[in-house]
């Protein structure tokens, strides 16, 4: 359309009609509805709608911002909206209910066995002492480098979900069996699945992720790499919701229903100011790392389970590896980063000194750093692509990583886990960047 006449209400009505179409010829009717909608839209509106319908729209409205807006529109407390989304597992369902029936509808969203909730998340601390100083009475637990799972049991029915709420029950028969062995009739448990080698040490994260992601030949995958569930929290048990109970109370219930091998190792620190207790926490952390785990989680004993939130009650501490890598290129950003070179292509020195790509990252970049690197990378550009630029490998950047894993995607054969930019090292020549061999040496 030449002029903007399309309204939000009309767009919503059409998209709703598309969703309701069913039966013979449904595909053609959906196509006709969408064609009519796009015909009424201007060119910029068409681009927006195409991205919205395809799920590829990048517009910067994160769930947290949408929840704040929803609370304002419905006249509901933001915390009540966040809790309803946490328990309902769907922002869309909560929005539909609260806008149709008002704030009172939020009470309808309660924890229900068989409906996954967003997991509680942890913030990071650089050291164990930093974590202990900010929490008061706490527990220090192993941080397992596995796949986060939420296990729902209702009688003999077990359902297993990932941290993104995808169901993976059929892929993990050993986890289902373990859940049925617990001394409970119904429960929702939070934990990790890991794989152990013959010496009892954890196998690489990538192997576990590959096993969990495998949909074919589950029996063969299970035989090749059996997994072990380890639980660290309990959200409901036999009809009693525990979300608002303290960590200490939830762990007491978990001890009652799950045997030692199924519970995460932990040590209590009732008084972090006590030198002996603090020393015990450090010894526990060192022993955890020596067993091959990636770090520890420090949890406030008096905290509730804040599902879906990264609060101050859980703090993760793990050794931070840093690498000095070469910038090989960068991709144009989207949303608030539009017009800026954002996603960095990173490489290490190969055996012949030539750079070899091993990953990307856009994390850790401040607005000032984004502006600086956009200007600098344009100066180093040797080729412009629709997605960004390729540059001369002269700029060294220091990145923090949580580890590395094998990869068939990148020429180096390895890639970075959770890489984030710390700073640029313009004081270092490219010849002092880390080598591919050094990066591979971090494989566990």
C-alpha cells in the first residue's frame, strides 16, 4: 500500500484468523489471508510483518520489558505478572488472561505437575569469597557441567523438560527410571544430567548435549553414553508447593525423597564470617574442581525459588579462562545495535601462523566499545559483505570463556563456550595471539 492505513487491531484479527484455519484447503486459505494483510501494508510494514510472522524479527523487546508493559496495561503489579509467567510457562497465555479478565486472572497461574516453569538462574562472582561475603548463611554446591533438566512426576507418569521448556522425556529413559525410584508420589525436581567416565569424572559437556539432542536410536545412544540425573532442588512434592519455602526447607524435603547419588554434593556455611567454615567452603570448592566439575554454586539458605529470574540468592563461581584472539571480521548489529559492527568473528593462530576461525561473540561490548570497534574495523576492512566486513587480522581482543568444545563447524575443530569481550589489546601484535593448539589444550 502507498499509505499507512493498517491498524494493530486489524492485524491482530487477521493473524488470529490465520491461526484458526483448519481442514481441507487450510494452507491456501492461510496464504490468502496473509497475502491480503501484506497488500494493505506499506513497504516498511511488510518488512516488519514478514519478520514477525517468520519469527525472525529482532526489535529489542525482551520478555522482561514486555512483562513490565503488560503490567502497566493491565493495572497489575509487575511482580505478580512475572510470577504468573514463571508458573504458566507462557507470556502469551498470561497476557491473554490478564487483558481479558483483569489482574485477578493472575491467581489462576499456579505450579502444576506436568507444566514446566522457567528455572531459577544464578548471577556470577569472580571468587568464592566474593560470593560468601554477599549471602549470609548459605550452602556451597557442586556446579555440574551438564544439561539442566526439570523432572515432573505424577504417579507413574514422568515428563522431563529442558531449561527452555522443551520436552525430552523419550530421549532420557534412565532419568525416567530414576524419577520413578524416588520415595514420592508426585514432585517437580530441578537438576542436571551428566555423564561420568570409568573413573567417575564428568565427560565433556558436548558429549552430554549430543546425547540429549539425539532423537534417533535412543536405545543405542543410551548404551553408548548413559546419563545420570543429579537433583539440587524440589519445587513441589505430593501436592505441597515449595516455591516460597526457603532453600534450607526445600533441600530438607529433597533429602527425604532422593538418595545421596541423586543429590548434588554440598557443604553448609552457617556463618560465612567464621574462618573455619570459610576454609571448609574453599576446601570443598578445590575438591569439586579436582573431580572435574566446572565450579560451585553458592545459595542463600533463606531464599525462595525465584523461577525464571537471575537474582542475588544464587551465585556461581568458576575459574575463568581468558584467551587473546584475532578479530577476523564482524557482523552488523540489529535493534539498538543497528549500524554498528557487533558480532565478532574470532580466530587463533594456526601451525603456520595464519589465523583459523573458532567462534563468534557479541557479548561484553559496551556502547563505547561498539562505537570504537566499528570505526577501527572499518579501517581494517578488506572486504564488505551483506552481513558485515572481513578485516585484516591485526587486532587482538581478550575474551573470557567458560571453556571450549569440539566443533565441526569451525576450521579450528574447536569452538568457544560463552565467550565475552573483556578488552582490546592494541599493545599486542597478532603474533602474540593464542594459538589453536593452546585453545585445544583447554578441552577436558
